[in-house]
């Protein structure tokens, strides 16, 4: 199987995006996998620190290995939003294909310093590193009852990108261009600031990552991919599809898990298939 670096280069050159789909439950993975199989797409399975601690680092790696062997698909595993070198090191040693160091809340100098440590440790083991410059907002309430506002000062600054990439030497870079983690109460998240993205791509000649892809208008996603976004993260949309369908199934008073999980798995699959088509990664495996 070709490496994740190969697929990032392919996505960057051919102008499509690889979907990263986060999970914390095997049933979610079944839905994600079914979509990837149907559409023959490369995928990245993502676990945040919290998700990975629930699933287990070694268990997530074993799951990826089994799925690769079973399907022959390019399935990769990323530690999403790692906040410390120590935890990223654990993920690398466990066998993750990729780690994301989120130093966005640190001063730029400290972000660069730790990123360099991560890159040195990861690259020696063939692991891809995602860095981050700019603060990507989070709808911490998770109630989806209020409209989320983007702070202009949190958007990625091109001059900081130049300095960061010059020193950190990461493989891909997450940028803040108007999206946020979660979804707006309207179901449609704020539009991507395409002019800001153009400024960034003018100085960053590496694949870029869009976090908070859930709810983002399809046309904006397509335009961002054309500008250099090569990986898009989706979590909230699949969580909502899974949870809402599961609630409906449980109201039927079915108590056998493999029976009441069928429809939630299908709901996840439907969301992922839609995203793969939007991202242009169908048939790119």
C-alpha cells in the first residue's frame, strides 16, 4: 500500500481532499468503512486525545490494521489535536500513521519549538506531522442553540505561516479560515474566508488542512480544495447522524445491540459518502 505522504501529494496535485473522519466507537467505523469501500476512497480515521483514550491507542492501531488487511484500502490513522509532545510520542510509538500537534494557543515561538521536536521524532519513524497556525474556534456549549461568531484575530496570519513552516518543517498545515469545531444552530457553518485562504496558499507550498468541515457549504469546500486544502476533518455531522438515528431506534424498544445499531451505521455511511463525493476523493484509492 502506498504511504500517506503519497496520498497527500496526490491530493495536492490533483486538487481533491482526503477526508478525516473521527470516531470513538466501532459502529461509527463500520459506517465510515462502508462508505470508503463503496466509493473506493482513501480515508483517515481520526481520534482526538479524548477519543483515543476511550478507544485505546493500541486498539485503534489494531483496528486500522485489520481493516487494511480486510479491504486493501488506504486507511490511515491520525491523532487529532494532540496538545503535548509526550502524548503524540505515545501515539507514534503505538503505530499511528500521522499526528497533529495543536500548538495554536501557544505563542508562535513555543508552537514552533514543540513542533520541531514532534517532527524530529515522527519523521525518523515515517510518521506524517500536521501542524497548526491560527486558532480554530470551538462551540464549547455543544447545545447548538446560539450562533457561533468567528474572531478575526484568531484567523491564520500569512506572515506567521511563513515563519512557522521555515522552522517547523511539518508535512501538512491546519489553518483557521473561518470554520470552527461544531456546527452552527442553523446547520450551516460560517463560510470559508476564501480571500484569507488565498493569502495563505500564496506563501505555503504544502497541503493545507481544514478543520471544522461539518456544515460548511459544499461550494465553499470545493473552492477551498481548488486553492490547496488537501484534508478536511468531519466529526460533528457524523456524531449527530449517529446519535439522532440511535435515539429513534431505541424508542422502538429493541434491546439487541446488533439490531438497533443497523440504522445508525447506515446514517453514518450516508454522511461519509456525501462528504467523499464533495471532496472529490471518490475512486482515488
